[in-house]
C-alpha cells in the first residue's frame, strides 16, 4: 500500500436486513477504494449491541454485498472485522485520554443533571470537570470539550461546517458500567484500521465534531469526511423500514438484477455527467468523485429502478436471461408441478418474454399457462373478454377452425384463421383474439397470442377453448334464467 492509498470503511450494524441506503454507502466507499492504487475498503461490523446483533445478520450483510459485486476475496476488500474484538483497545484509549486530562470521571445521575439546568435543551453543565474524581462504581468518563472557538469539519460534500463548542456538551465516552460508547469506539477502530476517508450517511454528521475532537485529542489527523445525502421516498420523507420497501433482499427476491441495482444506487446523489444514466460499474468507477455528490436529498424512485431493471434484462444475452430466470421457474414457489416444467419449451418462449418483463419474477405470470394443467383465469379479464354476443360466438368460431386436423399449427396460420373467424362476426383481430387469449392463458394481456398457441400445441389449446366455451355458455344460460 502506498502512502496515498485510500482506505475507506463500511461499518454496518448486524441488526436487520440490508438497507438500500447502506448499500449505496458501501458502493460509494467501494468505488473510492477501487480508484486508488492499493486502495482498500474495510468491512467493519459494529456488533457491540449484543441484545440486537445476530450472526445471521452478519452473514446476510456479506451475502448482500457479494450480490452487489463487493466480494470478500477481492484484493481491494478487507474484513469482515468486528468492533467487539477491539474492546480492549477502546478501554486503553479511554484511559489514555483520562491520563492526558482530556477526559474526566463524572458521578452525576441523569436526574441530577436535569435538576441543575434551567433550560431542558441544554446538555451537561460540566459539574464534575474539576472535581478530580478517580474511576469508580457508577462513574462515567466524559470528554473535556475545549472552551471557546468552534470545531470545523471540512466535508467533501457539504463544504465547511462549523460546530460551536458552546453547543457541544462534555460527552460521555465510557458508560458508568465501563463500556465504551460508539463515538469513542468508532474513532479507535478507524485509527487502528488506518482509515483515510469516512464516507457515510448524513445522519452521522452530528457525531462528526465529537469524533474529530477525539482524533485531535489523540494527536492524530482526522480522516476526510463525506456525508451522503439522505434518501427519501416519493413523499420526500426519509426512507423507513417501517413504511417503505428498503431491504435489498426484497428487491433481490423480486428479480432485480444486481447490475441494475448497483447502477441505480450510484445515481442517488451522484451523476456521471452528459445526461448518462445506464452505465456499467466498470465505467462508473473512474468517473466517480465524492466531491461531485449532491448534498440535497436523493429520491428513491422505485418506478425508475424498475425501468432500469427492464433495460438491463433486455440487454442480456438470451442464454444468460434463461439462466437467471431459473430460480423462479424451478423453485418450490413456482405455481406448477415440477414435472410440468419443460426447459425446451421455455427456451423457445424466452425471447418473447425477455422483452416484456421488468423484473425476473414477472416471468412466472407470463409463461405459467404453458406449464399449468389449467390456466389461472383472472375474473376481471374473463368478464372483459367474454361479453355477451362476443365471447361465445368467437370461441365457437375459433374452436371450429382449431379442431381442423388439416390446419397447419403455426403462428401465421393461427393468426390468419383467428382473424377470419373474427371477421365473420364483424370483429377486428384485436377484439376477436381476446376471448381466445383468456381461454388459453387466463389473461387479456401477455405474450404474443399466436406464438403462444403454437408452443402450447393443438390438443391443449382445443381443450382449453372447449372448457372456456362450456363455462361461458353456462354463465349465459344462468344469466338468461335469472331474467325470466
């Protein structure tokens, strides 16, 4: 590693699913690390909250990052490291700060602090600053904030940000039970890991002056700070896991491609220029500059992400598309019996489906009619297609032609005879094919009808038209009976 090598870090807490905001932070850090000769991104798991941390969440973080293309075996990757492994160093640094006079012990309870202040908005009043207390039960260690002057944070995204020391209380760095707080542990870990750039969410900006003061108190130069803009929903409210779909795993399960997700997340606050949006990772990395990130909030537009994904799906090689669809077609969640799935049939229909799906999960409703014993008929589609005077006569006319054993069963012929049958009823092809489509596929929209009929075959097509015709006739008879 050269002296100028960038060392970034991504430091999530393993307390839940992988948030898309965290994914963006990881990607921005990863891009910076890959730009620098000998650069590294450190994965540091903030696992000190034993009540909330679970090992499976850590595994989920690694899997999610790998899905995004951040692999643990990449030379630019380090970790995962665990904050809990550095607990001894956290305590040692706290003792160093106390020995230097930069921190002092305090035995004030929360009630005592509250009782001494007139303004509830004010923080700790420094009561124990000069009492010279030694470590002891019930005593917390507080950092001695310098009097006078501000702490200036030079943020690569937000510019110069000043924090008046009068607004920063002497903050606790070690609890009365002896456990170091996040603000101290975070700095110590960054020091130990030689972190040069801290790129993280806007919500951490308020912690930054305290951390910078700790760096300075240790006689060290603080890293480069960069606080990313908050990600908001369409109501311009911060994305919330209680209200919004924020788990990266949810998008993965729906069939979003990792390359589309990476591309979209990189554009949340940054743009490569020249109005370009669709761009592979390898092209984005050399263009990325953290200083070009906008400080304004970034709108997570799921509709736009879906459109991105559709573009990426359409650009896949056909064989790649078929392979990526496999989990949705053969997993236990597929709505058809496993033995019904025919890979050769799917390979033939795949080119038709590839241009019509926005996420890979869409493949199932597009092709299920080929592998189900009977189509899953949508009631709304059925009523729309089987209108009185259209549904029954059109199915009768289509059945007569489809049942002709001498009819060539190919796309062009099927289209021609359906158009002919409709013309005999005064229907244009668009209206004529609707009852046939619903009878065969269960829906009014889907893949091109006549290619679908060719793939389904004469026998299954005729059987479905017969079943639909019987149902439509029965409904008409019931309707007539109810009117008499």
